[in-house]
């Protein structure tokens, strides 16, 4: 199968290196390798380190291989989701990592490749799968899910306040003809929400498309499992850096980091700690880091990025 060219600008590259602090002889894992921009920086900043790259998207892995081929055995690439990192490390005979990076969300390549169906800016099949060879498509969900399930998806994953109105319209429309194209769904949403045809900064279908993408790829559950497992895979002193692109992802990352950074959880009335719970990580970023104004000017898609980092105790 011939895959399309992969293009993606790495977000907050200097900040990633600052918080990850790659060291020679260290072993690092990029759980969302994409176009290998971050991976290449990590490998160049610590010439003796080794990198394991994961991605569910075969186009991303093909691009990563092209970018990193000159590094030979220092790089190991695998088609897997980042919450499967433990299984990959087990296959490689690796117990612990010196660092891990997760650059969450959809890539510029996926958004800009019409046939992937992620964007309403292109007329394309309503797909949205990050691994285009497995699982249900967004069209499968739109045309088969019960109305209440569509309401849940749009409200929970898109925070769409007109979720019920949109779901009802979809059910009515699909009873006459299936909704199979990105532009069909985008136009339906535009015609359904109040003021949808008025010119505005945000397309009225943005939240619906985000919600479908998250649901189709089970993104939030993967974040929960992947971040939690990622901490467990770190050596003492190892670091986990996570870049999120919307509030749902960032909320999960922030909560998991804070939970693992907690020490004693005994009731305040106890004079002496009985639980003996020790912090598992140290918070490196008390508040989420944001890209610079200059970076946002060069890469508009970085504007919603939030970086958080922890160090294993």
C-alpha cells in the first residue's frame, strides 16, 4: 500500500528537551512518534541514547523510518498505541525507561489528508480512524448509534451544548439516506445549530468532529491508561512529558499527575500517618506550559497545546 507523504510540525520542541533532559546511554520512548520531529531532536541531543517509537498510524511510522533510518540500531519502531508501551518493552527485554514523551491528539498530516476524513475542510469519507485498517469509522457511528448515544458522545467528548438537537437531526437524516461524507455532516450541523450560517471564527461542526474523533479512537481512555502505565515504566529520576491539545485530555493528565504526586492520604485528624503512602512522582510543571507567541505565529495549531511533566521518585 502506498501511503501519503507525512507532514507535521513538532510542538514546543525546546520545552520538550528542557523537561525530558535526554542523557547519553538513556532509553526513551516516543509514544506518538508522528513525523519523528521530537524523536529526531531527542536522539540528536543525546548521541548515545536509544529511542523506541510507537504510533498506531502506518503513515506516521513510514515517515519516522525515513527520517531516522540513518540512526540505525539506536531506533526501534512499532505499530502500537502508547498504552501498549509495556508490552512493547517486554518484547524488547527492557524493564524501565529514562524518559517518555506523549504528544497527544490528531496530527497535522491526519487533518490535511482528505481521505482520512478528520476535517470538514475537505469533502471525504467520514472515517477519522488513526489506524485506518481497524475499527469502526465515524460514518459507522453516525449512522448506527442510538440517538442517546450520539447525544452522549457530542456532549461528553465535544462539550457541544446543542448535542441533542444535532443527534435528533442526524437520526432523521440517516433514515432517508446515510451520512457518509465529511461535508454532509458539517453542513447538517451548520443548518441545525442556532446561528450556524453566520460567519464566525469557529466552524459550528468543530466540536462534533472532535467528539467523533475521540470516540472512534478511544482517545481519553488511552490517555488514562497510557499516562498511568507510563509513570510505572519510568526509572527513578525518569521523566514523562505530555502535550495535550484540548481541555478533556489536559484535565486527565493533570489529575493523574497530582494523584501520583500525593503523599499521605490519611484523614487530617490522625496525628501520625498510618497509610505510609509516598509520592511516586515529583511535579515539574505546577502549571501547564504554553507555546510562545512566536511559535503560535509560525504554527497556529500549537495555540491550544499544554505541556505537563513529572519526574519519577
